[in-house]
């Protein structure tokens, strides 16, 4: 039962997504509070660290993608970054429209935005970025 759970792709995706959140949080506050960088810069640095961490954990542990050439690896990395930029833009749009313009409940739409991101990132990774090729 436990072995099957740890082999489950969705479980692994959510598990490493949680670790990605830890990486992002620790990086953000490390650069902001410890090193004294501005919050916006710490946030950008944390996003970069989180995306790099997520790429490698998704590639290796979740989708078990094997690339034979540098070109294939670069393709995956480029698509992964593009997908993350797209979902960041979607999340920003959700917050802009529903919270800033319509003045609806921020925590509710934050959670909705995060759910949308998790689902879209999984779909992009599964069907496009790390798609099994014959």
C-alpha cells in the first residue's frame, strides 16, 4: 500500500510541489530577512529557485523523463519555464480581476489561483513537457 502510494504520480507531484513551496519560502525569507534584500527582489529570486527545484524534481522523480541529448533536455527546460510563466500570468490575472478590480475576497481567490496553477502545471508537465515519447 505505502509503496504503491509513493509510486503514484499525482502523489509525487503534490509531495514535490509542497517541497517546492518550502524552497520558495525559505529562499524568499532568507534573502529578505537574513540578507536584507527588498521583498520584491527576494520574491523573484525565490521564484527562480523554486522553478529550478520543481523542474528537476518533476523531471527525475515525478515524470521520470529521460533525455538522450542536450537538445531534448533544453526543450524540456524551455517548455517548463514557459509553462510556469504562463501559469504565473494566469494567477496574476485572477488576482488582478477578482481582487484588485472586483474587490472580492483575497484569500478565497488566492486559493482558487493556487488550485488553478497546480492543475495547469500538472497538465502542462504531463501532456506537453515530460510527455512520454516512443
